[in-house]
């Protein structure tokens, strides 16, 4: 896992496996959300997917920002990191619910929902595992 290797080699902080998993899940989820929004734009019934597209874009942006902030180990900013992880969990939960409602008709929505649920769980585990974030 590249993220874990990078965090482990940082001169200011030792690697944190739960945080590394969270960062990786954030970036993976962002990619799934971007791809799902794009796939929705290609569907014939695009008007039925406007909310899904919007939530994909919101979730993808939240995941990208959270992954970037959680990757920064120089200095401490636990208040912002905690807030970002919590916001990311909420964005993932909402996006997953919307994508799940389209999963029977659109495979890309099913895959995106799974990525969102995985990211939501990874953010929760990172929060729970880090005393500095509680």
C-alpha cells in the first residue's frame, strides 16, 4: 500500500495503519464517484440521475479533500482532520444511499455505493483508532 509506505516514512510521524487505510479509501472513493457521475451523464435517462450526479460530485470532492488533509503529517491540526473525516463519512453515507437506489439499473452506481460504504467505514475506524482525533 503506497499510502501506508509514505506515511510510515514521514520524518515527523510514524505510520498509522488505520489512517493510511482511510486515505486510500478516500482517494479510491473519489475516483469511483467521479467515474459514476460521468457514467450517469452517459445514461439515456439523465434527468432521473441529476441528484445522483450532484451527490457523486460532492462526495468525490469531500473524499479528495479529506484524503489530502489526512495525508499531511507535519504539525498537528486534529480539529480540522476530525471535522473532515466526519464530513466525509456523511457525504459517503448520503451518496451511498442515492447510488444504492439506482444499483439495480446501473452497475456503476452499485460499485460507487460500495466504495462510499467502504470509505465511510474507513473514516470511522481512523477516528476511533486515533486518540488525538477524539
